């Protein structure tokens, strides 16, 4: 693998997971990332998982270390700042790889499929500078079938009969990949309490980066309505559930 992100693609992959009091969910998330890191397409690629424990009062940091993740502890209660801190630490640790680092982010209540990192790196090797993936809702006791149906109707609106052709409009920090050089030029994740992922992708678009929007490798994200980020995905689900009452 090349260390400069050239013809052979990334030589390292940084997986960044922000977490606020997620000890109960984190083990499953990190286990799924660990499985994805073992995919044969990642042979020779250095994979570093960084968990950013943001103002945690539970066992989040200990749980992350138990799975071999690098832990960065901050007290911001700000998902944008947390993602940025994790990426900064990862790029510093992987500095020998230069721009040959592919940055991938997900959330602490999300499960990634076994081919998730291989999927990201395959497109990075093809020259894409950002990959915006999609999500699917995991079942939750507080998530009614009516809310799920309402979510799906909006989420999949406009999807063509051949899903591979869907250049979807969504941006999720739970399934987002960026080339290190493009990330740096765009200014990284802004310190926003929500929509930091959308802001970064918008900056990449203004910078003329090659962005792939694909539904071919979704991640499974929690359907809980009490998600940690204000105005984030949990708030969206709560708003959809209002008419159930």
C-alpha cells in the first residue's frame, strides 16, 4: 500500500466513534467494527479505532479500552467537537501514513456489517474522496410500526427501482468516510452539537471533492428516541412519533 493515498489507495484506516455514556451499547458496536477490520480486503491496511468518551460518567472509557480501542477523553458534550478530537488523535497516531489515511466515522449505538470497512476502502481506492452511506433502523421497544413506516416513507422517497443507482440525499455520521487530505482541506468536523456531518460534507462539496452517496452498505443504527445528540436522529424519530399519540 502507498503511504500517500496514491494509486494503491489508503494504507491506514481510522475509525472514530464519539460516545457519551454509551457503556451499554459500545461493546456491540466495537465488536462489529473489529469483525469488519478482519475482512480480507484490508490485508496490509493499518486499522486504528478511536473512541471519544465525551463527558462520560459511566464505564464508556473502560469498555472501549477493553476492546483495544484508543480512548480520547473530552468534556465538551458536543458531537462535532468529539468527532474532530478523535480524528485529530487518529491522524497524529497515523502520521507515518501521511495522506494515505481513510477516516471513517460511526456512532456508539450502531452496528456495522462485516464488509463495511472493505466497502469504504474499495471506493477510496477508486478515487472517491468522501463516501456518504445510509442507515437502517434497529428495532426498539419505544419505536412503533407507524413511526417506522413514516420514517421509511420519507427516507426512501425517490429511491429508484435499482437501489445501486440511488444517489441519496442523506448524511450520517454513523456511516461516513473521508480521505485525510480532503478532510484537512475542508477544515474537519466543525464543533456543532448536531449536523456536524452535514456541515463537513457541505464544505467538501464547496471544495469540489469527489463525493459518493451510496445505499449499498447501510449500517444498523439504534431506533431509540432518546439518542444523545440534541436535534439529532433521536429527535427526528421523536418528531415522527408525535402523531402516534
